[in-house]
C-alpha cells in the first residue's frame, strides 16, 4: 500500500473500535471516480468500526488524526479482493482521497 499524508490532523487518533465520520472520493487506478460522499453527504458519512472496514483503510487511517487528510493507493488484496460481493470491484487496486472529519467511540 502507498499513502500520502496531506494533513496529519490534530484531533483524536482512530483505533480499531472507532467509528469514523469521513468524506472521500474513491477512484479506479485509471483516474475514474466510482464513489464520493461530497455531494450526497456534505458533512461526511459515519462508518462501522474501523476494524470492520477494508484492510487498506484499517492500515491507513490510523496514520492521521481527526481533521486530517490522507491519500491511499490500496492493492486489491487490501481492498475488496478477488471475490467481492457482486464482483464489481474484483481484483481492483483502488485510490482513495479521505478526509477524517470525526473519530467516535
């Protein structure tokens, strides 16, 4: 996995049991976006606990704190793998631009 910390943030750091409020844009590696929270959820979306998200997010998001922003390039093995639900993102490395709005318990 590759990452770039755009802004380290200054608030709470996420742990495995933390729920997160995030804003993100998800891209295929060709640069085409396939998901974004910015239009539909301008305040961000709340996730399940970090330890229930894809492994790339589990490894990447603890590198920043609340208020931070990170870019992640995640190989398919740390994303949705070879047999995701519906096969839509099977074997796809993914690129995320994520803003960590809030860390919850």
